[in-house]
C-alpha cells in the first residue's frame, strides 16, 4: 500500500527538527499543571478499568509516555519519526518506544486499555479523522479510554524552517465539538472536555482542548 503524503511530510519534518524540538519543549509538561492533572485523571481511569496497556501515539521525544509510566501505567510510545524514537529511547531507557504510524498499528482488536494522542492528531487531514478514530475504537478494549489533546481553531498554522531547518508542516487546529462528534461517530463516548485559554507565558496563541472518551464496556469484542 502506498504511504499517504501527509505521513511522509510529517516524518521528514520531525526527523529534521527532533533534537531542537526535544530541547525546546524539554520542560513543557512541568510548566503545565492542568495538563498534568488531566494525565493523572486519565491514568486513574485506565487503572480502574484495568483493560490493558496504554499506547502514547505520536509520542515525540517521549516525555508524556515517561510521565504516564511514572504514574504507574503500563505504557509504550509510538512515533512516525525514527529520530524522535531514538531520542526517546536514549532519554527514557526504562520505557518502550516504537516507530510506527497511529493509522496502521500492528495490534489485535481490543489490545489496549488506553490511547493517548497528545497534540498528535494535528497533522492528520480532517477527512481522515473518522478513519483514525475508528482505529482507536478497534484497538481499545471495552471500557478503555482515549485522551485527545489539540489546539482550538479553524485555520491551520503553517510552520516553515523551524529552528533553521529547511522543512515545513501544517499544524491543524480543531473545534472541540467537531472532534467530539467524530469520536462519538466512531463509537467512543466523550466523558470529559477541558478547554483553557492560551497562556502567553508558555508561547500559546490559541485555546487548548483535551477530550477523554471511553469505549463502552458493553461493546462486543471484534475478535473472530
């Protein structure tokens, strides 16, 4: 199967900026108490459901994956960029990281108790989100949870030559109601919505959103 252009473009971008990106955002989570609170709540929901391990999809340099591991979750990270995965493995050798695309994971139905897409759906074209969320539904065990975070807006942000590298990429902003509707359409019940104003001190220029959705416990397994 031919790889979609958006995956190749995204991989090329993050391979080029991996080291600078990791350094620039090294302390980002430490400066975001609300994000840490959401991750802690998500971790508790996943532990209580006891439905399986967690995949951090689009994990980048692995900071969120390692944070979730520190909260006691059985978690592993997946990223499209081999350079990002290499950085994550060096920085957090106690955590498992793999190269892969969130749209095409070689995992059986119901293999996961949790999915984290922490600012990683922002490079997926709008028309491909239903397919992506259907894959989340397939991967989650009944009672499993998905956490999806993204910037709020209608127009994409085009980033060109970050840190002086000759690459560019569109960062797609989303509307929470639209994302919630797409998750619901994929069979995932949105249970939590968090929307906060931009923090200029952290370099944010738009509102930030986080949704937590659940695959109903009564959903039949799709194993044959």
